[in-house]
């Protein structure tokens, strides 16, 4: 089974993403705190990561930090900015 990590503090958004992924038999792990999520990425394997970068406006440092954790995940960045 595929696994996805969702990093977001907005539980309404998290529930919507998790429900959509569940329809495709994708297991989800939810972590609202970015620091704890980075720890999870070092301990567990995920096939994709959904990230809400808020309140950061520049997502690059977060992506670089993820990849330095010796994991190279496909990332889907969610933002409310248009």
C-alpha cells in the first residue's frame, strides 16, 4: 500500500486530502508540526508528502531540509496564496 505524509495544521484541509487519498487506497499519516514531520520522514518511508508551507513564504529551505534528511520524496506543496 502507498503511504503519504500530510503536513498541515488545518484539520479541515487534512481531512479532505486524507479522504481523497483513501479512495485510492493510499494510507495517510498526519503531522501538523513541521519539526515532528521531519523526524517522521527520517524514521518511516513515504511515497509522497503533502506540505502546507505557511507561515513561510519561501518553501525552498523546507524542501532542502527534507532532502538533507537523506530522503528524496515527491512533494506536493499546498498554499492558500494565489
